[in-house]
C-alpha cells in the first residue's frame, strides 16, 4: 500500500454521510419551466418525492425528454438543491439550485471522463493549456417560470469565500478542512477519516446565492471527482453531493448526498497591501 492512497468516490462515500441530512419532498406534485440564458426552455415536473420528468419545450433539443430519480434538500426557505444522475447521458450528473423566491436557477452539469481520457496524463493537459482536471462541468443560468434577464438573475460568481479556512465535519469519523486560495483554486486536506493525511489543491467555482450562502463546486485532478454543495455560513452547514466512479474500472458511477457542520478556523486577507 502506498503512503498516500487516493480512493474512488464509491469508497469515500461510505463514511461521509452525516445522519439527519434534511431531504425534503416539498416539490412533489409541482412543475416549473427553466428559461435558460441562451434561449432554451425545459419543463420539469416533480411527479413524486423522488421522481421527476423533464422535457425540452424550446431550443435546439426541443422534444428531448427523460425521467429521473432525484434527491432534494432545502438549505434555506425558498431555495432548493435538486440532484440526479442523468438517464440519457453517460456518467453525467445534474444539480439544480432552484431559488423560487427570486425566480433564479443555476444548473450544474458534470461529466466524468472515460478511462482513455484519464490515461492522457496531467502533463499533456498542462502542455495543451487545458484545465488540470479531467472532470467536465457546465454552468447554466436560468429563470424560473419567466423569461430570462441577466439583471434579475441573483446567482453571481463571488470571491467572498477567498481567504477563509473552514473545518467541515461530514460524519462522526470524517473531517476535512478547506482553504479557499483564490476564485479558481482551493486546498483541501483530510483531518480524520478514510483519507486522513491526504491533501490536494483543485479547481473550484463559487457563486453567491444569498447573504452568506454560496454554491461551491470543485473538480479533483487525481481521482475524477465532482463536488457540488451549497455552503451556508450563517447556519454553518453545507449540503450537496459527491459524484464519481464507484470503483476503478470506470464503469458504475457513485452519486452520494453529503452534508456537514462547519467551523470557521481563520481568515487571511490577500492583496498587494497585505503582502
């Protein structure tokens, strides 16, 4: 066994689920339309507590449809995190932040690489000037049940997380810390649990949803992993999911709900006048 063993999401997920994560069925029986920034419209019907149906009603993919099994959480009143693994695309997950109060939505579509893509190697990515991760992600801005206008969309990229060092307790056995270095990179290390002693610096994306409420997305470069969480620094919690492969054969995917209790450890102020 190596000194530092990175593991697949399927193994990691076994220990990181915090008991009592507040899944909700508020959306069951409801439907909405997502009007995307670039013109497409998708109708989503929540046919049950864990089942939804979607159909593209406008745009290049008009007529496309599918049925999915989803999970839903409510980080704050009127804001929902809805997540599922796509039934129509290979190794792809869809996470939707639905802010029904403001009528704003952000959809995160993440795709795991094939074995051949990972075999390309990090050096080749660097030589090509590509991002140092094999995990693909797309962010789609949308309006809920109204035409999209940029002025009314509330979810914006943010640097408010930069400089914070935060401890996240995911379960009685699994504890991590995050150091938010910049708008593009953060460092994580495992303080306790199956990955204890491991650390890395990975690509991240952060969006402000409301006061002290953020959508935080990261893509790991060693083991293909996508993390999508809503971080609440008012209530010091996070809710979301980890997405990757179940094992090392690049076959079945694992999409694990996760939640944590957070503690702010310190704050570093960066900038020319802070050097």
